[in-house]
DNA sequence: TAGATTGTTAATCGATTAACAATC
DNA sequence: TAGATTGTTAATCGATTAACAATC
C-alpha cells in the first residue's frame, strides 16, 4: 500500500466499487477488466485503474482483476475487516431514526449504547437497547472502548457532544446534526446533512423544469 | 439569473451557504462581506463570490451582501420558496426511520402518504400517516400531484419503484436504497448512501491511525 | 472623493482522461 | 509467442484561487 495523500474524490468512490464487486461476487463472476467494470459502474476504465493504483497493483496484465480478491483488498483499505463499537447520542426523532437505520447496516458496526439528556426517555428501550443517561457518556466510552460516536442531537448541543466524545477517546464521529462541528485532527469526522441533500434535489427539479422549457425552443434532440 | 450549466460542486455548497446565512439572520447580522463570510464558513472569499455570481450579482461593491437578501436569493435558487408533496415507499426499518426524520425537516416539504407492499403493515399508522397499499401508488401520485418520491425499499425493488414513480409523474426521487438507480432525464435524482458514508468514516479512522504512526517518526509538529 | 468590496478575468492547481510501455 | 490488459506517465479538462478593474 502506497503512502501519498488520497483525495476525497477517490475515497468516496471506494464504497461504490465495493458495492458493485459484492454484486458481481453474488452472481458468481470471478474476474473483471477495468473496461468491463467501467461499462457497469459508469466511471472510465482509466479512472478505475488510477484509483486502485493509489493503494497497490491489484490487477494482472492481460487478465484483469479478481472480483473476490479486489473486494477483499477494498474491504481492507476501508477497514471493513475490523469491528467498530458505536454509541448514539440523542434518542429523539433523529436518534430513533438513525438507531433504527444503523441496525440494518451489515458488517462490524455494532451499537453498544444510546444516550439521552431528557430524563423522561432514560431507561426506555429503543430497538432492544436501553437508553442511558448522557451524564455517563464519558465513563461508558472509556470503559467500553467505543470507537465511533453518532451524533443525533440538535444543532445547539452538537459541538458540546462532539467535544465530550473526543475527550472520552472516540476515533470517529458520524454526525447527523444540522450544523458543522469541529474535532481534533486525530479524530475522523463524517457529517451527513440530509436536509442539504433534499435541498439540492429541489434545486435540480427546478433546474430541469427551466432548462426543459428552454430546450423546447432551441434544441429538441439530445 | 444566468443560464450556463452549474457544476455539482457549486450546487452542493448552496445549502451550506443558506445554513450560515440563517444563523447570521438569527443573530441579527444584517450585512456580510465575502471576506467575513469566508472566515466563518471556511471557503475562500474568491470562491464565495465566484459561486454566487453563477446566479447573479447579489452584492454591492464597497458594502458586501445583505444577509437576508442573499438568503432569500438562495432560497429562490434552490426552490425553497415552493411547496413539495412527497410520498415514501417502504415502511420497513429504513422507511420508518426516514419518515420520522423527514418530518423534522423544515420548509415546504410535506409527506402526503406512505406506501408498502407487505399486507400486514398496510392500514397501520406511521407518524400519524396511514400506511397505504403499494398497488395504489400510481393513482395516488397522479391524483395528489406528488412531486417527490422517497425510496426506502430494499436494493432489489428500488429500480421497479423508481420506474413506477417516474411513470406516475414525480419530478424528483430521493433514494435511500443501497443501489444505484436510473431515471429519465426529466426526473431529478438524489441518492443518499448512508452505509457508504459510514464506510468512508471507517477509512478515515484507519488512515489517521496509520499516518499518526508514520508522523511520530518523521514529523512531530504540524 | 477615498475606501471598501464586489464582479470578472487570468493564473494555478488538482482531478480526470488518454496514451502507451510493461508484463502476464 | 501474440493478445490482452494492467500500471503509470503525459495531456486535458475543470474547478479553485488570485488579481484587479469596476463601482458603490
């Protein structure tokens, strides 16, 4: 595995490569060339080879790539051959939604606890997990060696929760709060802005409508 | 408003500009220069001006941008000054999670119905909405003039659901299925791959660990 | 008017694509 | 060996940043 800094664009494509390789494996396909992969996944063959060669030469000239072998390499690159212990902070609507969803994600990602400030919710069960007191979060993360904190609290509390999680020693934060948070350099951060995603969809819907109207005048084909 | 094709990078930044402008408005800030905005949001002042000028000249030389004015412009660009009628397809874990979450998104996005194939779930209530029979989806979308279909079914059914929604006339699809789907050019598509997001977080966690080790040898500062 | 800051053109940087020598 | 396809270098393309004239 090489050492140069990998661009975000490449990292974001890796899970997608993996998904297609899993599908191919299911279908019993054993080898694939970058050209075949290209027509399947929609990236250029050149880009596929370029991307993979950031991490090593996984192919074989004249043959292509082993589907299973490449999938295993990507698993290792992404760290999906490891176990991750996670906590969810916030058991409101968002927290319930994410707890529910996260249970459906396959692989070594396990929810060890759900935490909440609101005393009325503490003690309740959520998806088979007891909701615990947010005050105990630091102890829990330390003792249970939690790797990932999932932030599902409101905008106002998100940074404070992140600070606490980082202090307690998590290695990554997955945040669904509608705000941009900051973490120390040694903690990985992935923020999902679902409402931003819906807003860009709205943009594209309106954009299509507009350019559609325009095209009817100038350019019927395409 | 100008006409050239706007790049995805720009479109994806628009909701973020909007979030910061909303915060500023809340705080009672009336004007902001691209330089001040830059140190707040973390994009270069140049990029901010460049981005905004894709859509029009919203600022004033020697003064800056009106916070409220700019936010209203961005609302209009994104189409957030309109109402959107949405349906959710799939009332399983994922569908329940997304229904729950989507209820918390502010603005003109309204869920008109939840649809499900599994007869056992049909008739149940979900977040105050009755779960309806998937067989009736086309009629419902046509009659209720639904704008957006939210796909929360499994990988295997996602494309079929998308086809049906497009046939029935939705203008946009927001998909959470773990698969890449295709839609006609006149339909906007936004796919959220939550598990991909978690996988890139895993990558970054492991990457930090590795480069951390490396740095301890060569380069303690930074 | 002078100062500030935009809008826009030009320069730079990085990512994607093309080309081809290496090699299975 | 000949054919196929990779790994990698070079060329192109697009997006970001810098510079500055326009103008409030």
